[in-house]
C-alpha cells in the first residue's frame, strides 16, 4: 500500500524491498513497482541494501516486522542513507526497544506514529497537552520531525513549531491508512520537497483523499479507497475539482 500510494502521489519509479517469498504477490498486484529482494540476513545487509544512494528517499517500517534481521536492516539504513527517510510502523517499534538507535535520527527524517507508537517512544501521556510537550522535547533532542497521526494530525518540527491538519474523516480509522501516508510522504520527499513541506502537504493530501473516498464509501472506506483518490486531491488544490 505504501508503494502504491507513492506511485499515485507522482513518483516516477518506486522500489519495494521485501523477502523473496513476497515477490510474486507484489508483482501481480502492483506490476509497476520495482522489486528489491532479500533471501536472508546477510543478503539483507550486503546485497539487498547495497548502493542506497541510487534512491531519493526511503520509507521504512510497514510490514517489516521486528526480528533481528529487521533491526539490522533499519540500523544499516539509518547509518548509510543520508537522504530523507520516513519511519513508520515496525521501524518505530524497533526504535522504541532499541533506544541506542535514536542518536541516528536527524532533521531530514519524518517519524509517523499513532498514539500508541508515540507513547512507546516517549512514555505514557496523561492528555494531549502532555503529548504536545513530549513531541516538542523529542524533536528538539533528536532533530527530527514527528507526525502524530489522529484527528487533526499534529506535526512537530525540530525547532518546536507545531502544525495541526484540517483535512480528514473519521472513516479513515481503518487498517492500512497509515501505510498510505508513509507512501505519500516518501513520494514528496523523493520529489524534492523539504521535510517540513513534505510533512504538511503529505498529511493534508492524505486527509483530503480520505474525505473524497468517504463521500461514497462512508464507514466502508478502506486504505485502497484512499489511495485511489490521491490524484484527485491535486485537482482539488488546483481549483479544478469540488470537494464534494
């Protein structure tokens, strides 16, 4: 879903790194996506992730698991890829349980936790005000961006500024919606958007796509419905499409 969302957001070439057992599934469902395969831990580090600089941006986390090989994969990427990175899902869970990796975070990285993943990173919060304060402290300490997903998604910049998103729908509370956001953000970063602009624009387009999808799907909205509406969000922003 992340790869599909990146394509719909405008990326010319999208590559997906996955175990060999998933190659056929990916190529049947998304033949436009390039495949980077892994057949084991050594391949994961030395073969599958060689020459990272040929990519413009990385999105890491959805579907990767938290095994030792996944941990080594994440650490290798954080150490060896200096271009923008989006960290989501299991990448965040690995960070939460391997705090020594936090020093590898930097200002061109976007972390996209939901509330539970966020509290694994920073500790329990009594209310949203405390979440805001802890997000600001975390971003100041590690120099990264945090996109705290939810109603009125909050973006926190390394300098402490915080932005709140106005687009979205309650019908987006569905499995895979976060993976779609990862693809959108990675695409914008790969197209040359600054981390701040990618975060603000990506979150808005993601929410707007969810709104457009829910017009017809209502509570039956799925993550793939959101993906299908991404191109229409650009038409809406350009004034060529009514919102409803």
